[in-house]
């Protein structure tokens, strides 16, 4: 069984940024005009008890002992929308998104230093991403070779291909005030997530991982699906502390359960 310290995830919560678009931004409202998630002046329909997007979701992919979950989840979003719109799988390059996000942020450090979702989405909007086969994810069983691969710069050919898969825009549901306090109440945020999923728009969700959850979920080196009971606010004590952060893509949702397409840590 893997130890908690061997599970690499490392989603990084973003600091406030006034440039973030929210659902009410004019550019976003225009894009969502035909979607149930953003009709103005019309009473929204009741949220279905179950929404299942698995038909268009890519499988969860192994990220290994590298903090690349933000790149994984953004690649999963691209693949989802490509499958949804055209019925084909692109398998976007996770390594390309990670490397370009690092470059745009002028971030130093290796693949053990994670990136923000905002940085990964920014790379997708500004540059795009080529299919994975042209800039593949490294063999995670060879740690040294994989580490070196994450430092490699994509070729001009990859950048040219990437322009075919650029995002139009992106926005966040959990908008923040300039001082970093949430601008959306938790109940309102959950309602928005549900309505987006009901409108066939999956979201990315960042959250803390707790040691007991990880330990209880590890089997043969894989972080498995499981139901996590969250009866109320968590008090951060010496016995209950967040071990790491992670990010997933929401997909099928019911009032009782939420499932996600996520990268998996291993060793």
C-alpha cells in the first residue's frame, strides 16, 4: 500500500485576480445564451435528479508522482467537449499544457511544483494544445526520465498544431472579492455547479485531500473511487489536516453522489 506522502496531486488554490471572468461577465453570458445554465429573466428549470455525462468523458489517467493534476483536468475538459461536439477523442497533450503554463507564468521549478487551474486554462486559451501523440506524457515508471521530459520544450510543430485546439474563453464560478473572500455563497456555488452539469457543461473542482481519505482509498498503488461523507464543516485540528490539494472534473451528479474524472497518483 502506498503511503500518503507518495501520492502527488498538488492543485494550487489561486490568489484573487480581477481579470477573472464570472458567469455574469458579458463575454461569458453571450457564449452561454443558449444554455440552460445562463438564461436571464426566465425561471430556471428544476435540476434533474441525475445527470450522466460519462458517455463523453475520457477515462481517468495516471499522473504518477508529478503535480500535474491541473493540466490533466484541463486536457479532460478539451477531450470532453471534442467528444460532445464531434464524436471524436483528441486526447490532448497534458505535458504540453503543463509546460506552456509554466512558461507563460515564468514559473521556476520542476514537475513537483504544481500550477494553477487559471494558468492551465490560460495556456489553453492563448496557445492551445496538440494531440497527446505528438507530445506524449512521459513514462512515469522511470522517474528520472520523466522529470527530464517535463523540462523539454515543445517543438514549433507542436505549437502549430496546438492552435487548432484553443479555448475561446474560460470563467470561474467561485468568484472572489479583491481581498480574497468568496463572492458566492456555498449554497449558490453548488447550485451553479449542478446547473452547469445539467446543461452538459462540466466544471473543474479544486479541494483539499485529507490523509485518512487517501489512506482509505489506496489499493495496489491506485487512488480509487469512493464515497466521501462530509456531514458538516471540518475543524482543522492536529488529527484532521489537509495533506494535499487536488482538482477534478465534475461529471455525473445526483443529489446524493458526485463522481469525477481525475488523474490518479501512484507508486
